[in-house]
C-alpha cells in the first residue's frame, strides 16, 4: 500500500517549513491540498514539482473513496492544509479515519500549528489545557460556553477578526470581565501581536482598534 503523509505547512513565515516536510512533498506522487492556489506558492518557493489535487471540505466526501483506492494501489500521498497541521481546525479527519479503517500506513510530521505558540506565549498555565478551536457560530454555541464556565484548565479558542469582539463579549458574560486572557494574532507573520489583559480590557482594546488577521484566544480556567 501507499503511505499517507500528514504534512504541516507554515502559518506565516515560510522559513518555518521543515527540511523533512520539503523532502516528503518532493518524493510523494501526489499532494492533496486544501486550496491549490495557495499551496502552489509554497511549492514554487521550495522548488517542489509534485502533482497537486484539491481536497477540501466541499469535495472531501466525494473524493474520499477514490483517494483511498489510489493509496491501496500503492500511490504515496501527502495531505496539506492552507496553513498549519491538517486536521486541527482544517480538513483531514475524514481521510485519516478512512485510511486507519483501511489499514493504510499514516505518518504525521511535526510542525506548525497556531495554538501552541499562542498558548506558550500567553503566560497562562499550559501544563493542562482544553483546545476548543472554533466554537459553533450559532447552534450549540451558548450551550458549550455554559459548559465551560466551570472549566479549570486553560482554554484555547480560534476566532476570525469579524467575530472577535462579539466572542470576547460572550466570554465576559460566561467567565467574568476580570478573567485573565491572552490574544495572539498573525502568528509568525510580519504584524504578529500578543496582548495579555483581562477580558474586559481586551474587548475595549479591539473595539478601538480594528481586529485584523486570524486570532488565537487563550483564557485562564476558573480558580479551584
């Protein structure tokens, strides 16, 4: 059988790409990419000429079985997302699960993911934490936030710049205005920024300063 490689890609600075990741992408027969237009920029930078195929949330169900059949036939492939590690708030889980069920060998390379540097940089406890990623936009959002009111581990959320102020206001409603938090945006990019303050201070700041970039929000857990 062919092996499926899960390959993290840089979340900002292209120098974050590992030598091993470049080597794998050069030597597989096919790269499955969330957005081929974005991945081709990465491939050109590292002079990788491997064939690309689109694989994203809009076609993964339709494409899944044919990809599995090709892997079974001995074709080695790599899966990449637009940035970071596939499967972490990105497409990948369905393919990985089906590969596991089909006894296809999977090798996941270590590499970039946004929440790890944001968590470590927050100054909040990171020995134990809960990764929530993107909360549901509507259905189930309030229910999940209510469940997290008693969470004593550090909490990690992803949010878009368009909803970050609203999200912070919801966090205040559930966790309290004085709860400590840290927000990192544009990690590994030119305008990378981390702000550490209470939830109230953070929402006031981003109401006065237009949020830009992708956000990782780290919130301390409730005191025991």
